[in-house]
């Protein structure tokens, strides 16, 4: 980063565009929501006229994640050797030593998916907290799923509501007591509301499908406009409600304690509306766009891309011999370079590891 850009950095961080880019938690919340939807939808669909098997339910998820996780850990140890051919930059050694040291100390935390709870400051791959949260919520979802899969839906729904309410209240208290910003918290409790609203939605869709309650009539234009307005305004609120703090307003822990659960709740409602919009209006422009075959292909690479993108970032930054520039052209170049290589290596991960293991899993599940 050159001297001129150091003094410009503070002002650049106030930009609404930068603010929207820094709200990286929303895409991860999307993954958590979809995980909840699929957990209930696919499991209840498979257990129709069959007994719910918790071991199979957890085992499938563990075997889905772990092969690529092992490969990721191995690559983390091999990166310093790769640097010999990459002719690493001046920060390469320090960056790689830090990655190696953390993974050598805590690699086994990743294999039991407790890396967000045991020494999170030394996590082998900071972004793998999401996988730990997903697995922990998978365990927690056994209890409501047991009731829903055994036609005791009333008890299951009560349990889901209790979990959602407890998540919102306890997370708000945590933010207030610890004076945290309404940003990223790595515990599964803080993401339980998002997961279990998605979990409820997946159950609701499969029940409606079984009872043939699907409405073939598309939404009216007015209903579509209202839905899009709610989506747009809700996203703007979730993205820019902390903007005053960027301009020097003092931190208010009471407001922060309100914003954290409120942001996640609003964002989850937005996702429910988007899902409903696409399902109930299967011939709309939005739905046809989201069904574009290229998106289907890229969606199969999502997990692999997410898992390896931090390795790509470390290689790109660690191998740089020029100062990091904050000019828009340099930032966009770095973003798209990272995106390109992440998908290239995501494709390799999927082809060599994920796809073969998924084919094996499909033989047993």
C-alpha cells in the first residue's frame, strides 16, 4: 500500500460501495439458511414411510464435508513448498509460517468441527468456522426433526420456535454485555435463528407439496412489486444501518444489541420471500435468470470454492512484489483474479475429491 493510499484508506472505508462489500456475513448467512431448508426438506422427504435415522443424518453431512477439509489442511502444510516455484514475495514466509503454525496446532479441531469453540484465535482456516456452525446446527436439528419425521409436528414446531427465540435473545444479550459490534459472531447459537427459520421453511414446503397445496397461479403484479420493494429496502437496511459509525458517531451497545438479531431476522425474511417468489412464479424473469444452466454448474462448485478461496487469497497477496494499491482498478483486479483462481481450483477440488466421494455416498444414502 503506497503512502498516498494510506491517508486515503480511512475515507475510502466510508464509501457506501465499500460498506456493501464489507457486509460479507450476508452470503454466509445465505448458506446457513439454505442448509436449514435442505436439512428438513430432504430428510422428511426421504423418511416418508421410513424411520428417521439420526446416525445416517449426521454421518452423511460429516462425510460430505470432511474429505475436502482434509485436503484443505494438507494444502495448508504444502503452501510453503509451493512458494519455491511461485517465487514468493517479501511477506510470503511470515504469512505461510502463520498458516502452518495454526494448522499444526489445531488441525484436529477441524475434523471434529469444533474449531469455532476451541481456540478460535488459532483456527486452521479462519473461514472454516461456517462448517463448524453448520455441523453443530445439524446436531441440534435432530431434536425437532425427530418430532417432524414422526408426525408430531406440533411439538417439533414449538421446539423450533423456542430455539429461534433463544438464539435472538441470547445473542442480543451477548452483544450488549460484551460491547460487540453487530457483525460476525462465530458461535452456532448466533446463527440458530437463520438456520431454523430455513429449517421451518423447508418443512413447510414439503408439507404443502404432500397435501397438494401448491398454487399454480402466479403472483399478481402488485404482489410482485411489494415483494421486490421489501427485498430491496430490507437489504439496504441490513447493509447500511451501521453507516453512521463510519462517519464518527459514537458506538451505542444498546443499538448494536438490537441490530445484530434484527439484521439476521430481516435478512432471513428476505430469503423466504425470494424463495417464495421463485417457486410460485416459475416463469418469471427472475426465476428464469436464476435457473440459467451456468448458475447450476457454478452452484455445484460453491462448497469447494468457499473452502479454497482463502488459500488463493494468501497465495495472491503473499506472492506480490508490488505494494497493495487501493485504487479501484487495482481492487477490482485483485477481486476478479481471486474469483477466477478460486473457481479454477474449486473445479479441481470438485472433480478430484467431492464428485467421487458424493458418488460413493449416493450408493449408501
